[in-house]
């Protein structure tokens, strides 16, 4: 069974949703027959990393709310993350453009390390508050999951995998993806959003039974 996950590295519900999928897979008898692949999607392709704007400030501006209200809004997400063992630190989180992070993830996928790097990028952003628009930071994270740091840096300093990222984003549009996370099972069933583990488990079992028939 193949599960494709369209997500972005600055999307809190993508991290939460991926963790809930993992929890469902732990309960799934045939988890060894399941392959999960991350696909590229940018929540905001126009995001400007050079502004060094913090997430709370950006939320307040975007939705016309006070800074306190923005903090309150993210506190609720932080609680949801904590409930499944994830630590979110919104205070020093920066608004960044994730296009290069997606390019690097495609390189990692080519090297058989796509899922490992994807997980590391999510933790780096939400827990460690790393700047995922910084090439040195991205290359270090690549090295952490066993990729060659210099090779990763060469990818980032080129335009490699840009076409593939754009292709996957276009594919998401064709599939009707309006927001992420978006999970596609064997190109037959889809789940939108960070649903509870039981929703994922139910779909896993349904797809498995149908494939066996």
C-alpha cells in the first residue's frame, strides 16, 4: 500500500497529522506492507524569509487580530501537539519560504532518505525553531539523517529538483488539494486534515481489504 502525504514544513497540522498517521500504522497489522512518501506543497509560496518576521506577528497581521489573540490561537495548537508527544515552540518561530527545504527533501527522497529528512525538518522548525531557509542549517539537517552534507549544499546552491517540487504542487492542484496535510491511499482514497488515528486506521483497513480482493 502506498500513502502519499502532501504537506509543508511550516504547517503545524502537517506535523500533527503525520504523527497521528504513525500512531494508526502502529496498530495496523500490515504496516510492513505500507510505504509513506512525503509530497511537496507550499502553504505560502510568496513568503519572504529575509523579513525575519515571527509567526505570532505574522498571524496578527494576516488575520487582523491582536498579538495576544495570535498567541492564544497557537496555544491551542500547541496543546494538540503535546497530547501526542510533540513539542511546539511558537515563540521564536520565523515565517520562512519552504521551497528550498522541499527541493532538499526531493534530493533526500532520491537517496532513500526522504521520510527521515521530512521528519527532521518538521522537528527542526516546530521544536528547535531552526531557520529552514538557511542553506547551512538545511545541509546540517541533511547530514544528521545520513546524507552527504556537501552534496546537499550543492543541491541547495543550484536549482536542482525545483521542477519536481513544482510538478508535485501542480499534481496536488489536479487532485483538488486545497489545504494540507492531505493523505492519498493508493490513489484511491483521500483524507484531508490532521484526523484522529482511528480515521486513518479505518482507511488503512478498508484499502487493505479491497486490495486483497
